[in-house]
């Protein structure tokens, strides 16, 4: 699970840097998007891992 969190955090930051580089990183909209993207990536990785086991 720790590995999934690390991957999700890394990919989230890459996404934010690429798509929101002109906004402040402590902007409330950017923070909300960051949390949403992180959660989406985390869920996708968990689902992927569960599907691999089948």
C-alpha cells in the first residue's frame, strides 16, 4: 500500500506541474484538484493490483 501511495503522490505532482504550472501551488482550486487526482490515481492502482491477482 505504501508503494501505491508513493506512485500516486509522484504522478499527482507531475500532473499538477504540467497542467497548472501558471497557478500558485497553494491555491485552493489547485489543492482540490491535487487531492482529487491523487485519490483517482490511488484507486486506479488498487484496482489494477486486485485485477492482477485474479
